[in-house]
């Protein structure tokens, strides 16, 4: 039971860390109000007028963010100021309304649309851009280098799922009965091994800025880190010590069969292989799906 408990913990921690920095790199839309100088440089025939309460409320919220007023759109800000804008860009998904209605026009104008809305007798203009990134925007050390950079909740949109998987692993580890509790729980050395394994696994993912990108842009860093992490988690799991019962009970030989008692795999190997699937299988499956969908 103790080996299963440790395998489940690892089987949740590793996928949880992967999800924390899984960057799908789906295109996003940015919008920023134009300062007067930049607005005057836009040809009148390149401007798309918008109107109606939905657009008015949407653009007022963007203006409020630029003015430092608190509203529910502040989390969408880019950390960097937008060139020609009155402040940082705000990021939106293509399906968000009402800006999502501009997708067809963005496709025909090279990815940029200028909007205007009449408010209080004045003409206010905004720039909308379609942003997309590739693996070339990631590198070890610098992490994600694309500009403007979107907020983490949009770039790493599986973060909440990642935290949930991490908490699930901790909960299972705490709730599953274990004989080690009668001996005072985990030893200090075991805690160090677990921490070392998790940190070595996470290091290239966070250093590169993306889970998939750790394998496509930072393999020279990922391979040694993950090799050391594998050693640390193996020493933490201790399959030889924590698997006291055989996973597949050996069949008894007939008295005259002349069988040899050593033909079965040792108990710790059977348990070790089975628990290796529990500990690493979810990560392998998740990484495979990630590569198929988001290897850009």
C-alpha cells in the first residue's frame, strides 16, 4: 500500500506541473486605445466604425483599464506598453464578444483592424490585432520571449487544472492508509528526495517557459534534469522496501513438475513495474496529447 501511495502522489505531481506551464499557443486578440498622434496616421478608409451598447460598454471598460480604474478587465493587461497605444494591450480569446465578431475582417486585413466609436461628440479609435506565437518564442533562461506577452491565465490556460491535480495527489497521499505513519511518517531524507525529484522535473519546464517547449527548445537542459529526477523519485519510491506482497501471487508447482522457484520475477520488480505505470503513465499520456495538439 505504501508503494501505491507514493506512486499516486508522483502520478499527480508530475502531470500537475506539466499542466501549470502547458501553453497551447492558440491565437489571441489584443486591443488598445490609440493616442492622438497614432490615430491621425490611420487612413480614414481603414477605420471600421462600431456602435451600440455592447461595443460602447466594452470599449469603456478598456479605457477604464488604461486610466488605472478598477474593473473586471484588468487581469487581461499585458505587462508591456503597446506601440502607438495609450497603454498596455488587453488580451481576448477569439470567441469573446464583441471583439470576436472581427475575425473575418482580421483575416482579410493582415491581422489588424482599426475601430472608431463616437462618444460625447468625439471620435475614439482603437487598434485590434490578431496575435500568434510559435516554439521560436521560447528559449531556456529567458522563457517566453513573445511581445506583447499575454497574462498567464490566457497563455497557460490549464493552470487551474494543474493546481487541482497537484492537490489531488497530496490528498490521496494523506488519506491512503500507510504503515509508515506508525513509524513517524516520511523521513527527512525521503522528503528531500521527493523535493529534489519534483524540482528537477519542473526546472526545465519553467526555465523554458512551456511544457512542450522544454522538449522542443531546451532538450539539452531537460534530459540531464529529468534523468536526475528519475533517480530521485526512484529512491523516494523505494519499490524493494515498500512492496512487501507480490502483485501476482506465484502459482504453486505440482510435486513432480520439477519447476524452479526462481522462475518468477522478484516481488519488488513486479510491484516496481506496476507502480511505474501509475507514477509515470499519466504524464506520458498527457505529454503525448500535448504534442499532438500543441507542438508548434
